């Protein structure tokens, strides 16, 4: 594809602005660990919510989710909106007060307070492997696939280039640089998504042509569907959503960096609104693309096909900048989360307990570079193993390890009787059980297998806990959920009045999402 000079100029200017912004953020200073890893606890609510969505939306949305919408239809939306109803609700109403009031840097710290050091180390190791081999690698691969289709750049060189460019400001500036650039990238994401949606809708004849197919839109599919059966909400979606939104360093770290608990809560609610809007902008082009290009070999090619064939000069550069923004924000968030866990949960715990803030920050930067290198290596291996849509690969990969993690967090915070032995049993069971179920039930939808593994882990944790000694109540103060946990600290309660009440805005967006599920069930 020949790219016009205007599009190249837009692309170059965008890159220059990101570098300048990341550099400026890094120059603001990261003199302490909390500055580098949690942006000095200074994020307002709109930056909390905006950065969560900017980090969450990536090439696996622009390329992967749009591809699923092309091949499977409106059901591609169900995982995204399910996160609003399940995962972010769990974060907002169950987990968030405990994370903030205990001053945690990382999710493994919560597990140590609740269950001991073995649970902390196990989660930390597992999540690091996941970020490298699932998050970073898949996002790099999908982004490189789109760049190759549009610009002809070899996939491997695209992977290396994106990793190197993103690593520069992420490793240098810490979470502050990540969040600043994510807010710029969120704006570019929205602009690019709106532009592509408008052009695609016009190409098929306007909004009436889009709605003409709405009778075929469904958010819930039959129980025997291979990828998205409605039964997945009984376990698979519940499990993955709770992990990804409420027990995932990558997402939760932004709330830990909020100015205070009110800003953290309002930020999560703002996330819900953006999480409702962004998938619509991404999925609508995929829904109508079959009317224009019915014979694409792979759904993952729909995004570059639409950009190549429909967008005029100027908009190509904008949408490509949006794609790169999605990739960079996602990778930078994942790498920063990895460095936080590697530093706080391994380096400061086992290697240098008395390390200075300067030494901890230096180790975090070195760890970030190593993580990026491994992400590039694994992304390169995906080039030869890409027969299924990569978004499905991502969900399937999460299905292997999330049952145990979701169990540890859920029962750990909701049931006082949960023991160290029960939690470790669930954690140890999750991967071998998931593999065994896949081999024994190859024809079962993977989301249903994930649900079975989740409830099996819950049962195993509960049974072992009943036969082992729990911690005394004195050691569980501030760690078990109860209704009083939802009360804001006294000095913040005045903000809860009227339009400043997060619960009001939460109720509105929840009602909107539920209405869509009822209409397109």
C-alpha cells in the first residue's frame, strides 16, 4: 500500500509528541519507589479511568476483536461489556478498599498478607510469565501483522521496532510517563476509532444499512457454541473477568496510584463508560465489513483491509497512529506492571531487602528491558502459530491459569475460613486441571472448560480450608469484606453528595449495559 506524504507526516508527528511527552514525564522526577512505580499517588479520577482503558485497548482489539466481529458478529462485544458487569464491579465494590487502605504496591502483597509468602511468590511468578507470553507478545504480533499488511514492513522488524520505541519512555519514566502518554494515546484511539467507524458505515450505505442486520445481533449464543456459549457466564467469564479487572496488576496499578480512594472509585466508574464506548467503535466496522468484503480468509485481516481500501489521505495516518497508540499503551502498561512485581516481589524481597530507592528503580529499569526482549522473542514464535484468531488465543491462554488466581482472591477476601493450604491448593491445581480438561473434553467450548476448572478450584480450596487451621481473627483485621468496607474515610464523604457520588454514575452505566443484554440476548 502506498502511504501519502500527509499520512506519513501525521505518523511522524505523533511519534515525536509521544517521545516528547514521555521524556517530559520522566524529567518530573522519580526519586522514590512510589514515584516510579505508582506515579507518586497523584492520579486524578479521569487519569485513572482513561489510563486503564488506554492500557486495556490494544491491537488485540483493533485487529483481534474486530476480526471476531467479522467472523462471529455482535457476540464479540459480550466479553468487553461482561467486564463492566462482573470484573470492574468486583474491583469497585469488593477489592478496591482493601488494596488502597493497606497501601499495597502489588497484588502479590495482598496475597502475602492474607495467605503468606508462598502465595505471594507463586502469583508473582505466574503473572510475570503471563504478561510476557500472553500480553506483550500477542499484542506485538497483532500490531506487526497490521503494519505488515498496510505498509509492507516485515513482521519481525515491526515487532522489534514497536518494542524498542515503547521501551524507551516506559523504562525511563515509570508509571508517570506511562500514564501521561496513555492519556494522549486514548485521545488518538478515540479519534481513530470514530474515523474508521464513520467511513465504514458510509461505505455500506449509512446507519440504516448497519441496523438492517441488527436482528442477527446476539450477545448470548447457544450453549454448544464453540467459542462464546451463554454458559460461559456461569464460570469462564466470571473467572477471567474477576482476574483481569480486579486481581491483575496491569489494571489495578492505576487505581493504587490515585490521589485518594474517592478518585480511585470514580476512576473505575469512568472506566466503565469508556469500556462501553471503545468496543462499539471497534466492533461496528467488523460487523458491517462482511457486506463489503465477504471473502476474507482470516478475520484478523479485516482492520488492515478497511484501512487500505476505504480511508482517504490523512485519515490513514490518524487510524494508523491510533493502532500504534493502542499497542504502545498496552505494552507500556504491561511492562511497567512487570517491573513493579519483579522489583517489589522478588528483588526487594529476596535479593536486596535493604536496597535504596535509587537501586530499586535501577533494577526496575533493567528488568523492564529484559521483559521486553523476552516478549519480542515469543511474539516472533507466534508468526508460525497463528491459525486461530489471536483474540481467541488470548482468552484460551487466560483460561489456563485464571481459575486458581480468581479463587485465591475471591475466597480470600470473602470467606474468613479460607486457609493458606486451601489457597495454594487452588493455585497448584489450576494449570494441570485446565490441561487435563482440554485433553479429556476437546470438543467442549474452552470458556465452559475454564468455568469447570474455576468451580473445581473453588471447591478444592473450600474443602482443604475446612480441614486446615485458619488464621486467627486478629491477623485478618482489614482483610475480609463486609458492608462497612464500602464507606469512604470520613474526610472524603462530603464528595459523595449529588453528582459527585460514584454510585450514581455506576448505576446509570450498569443500567445501560443491562438494557443492551436484554435487547440483544
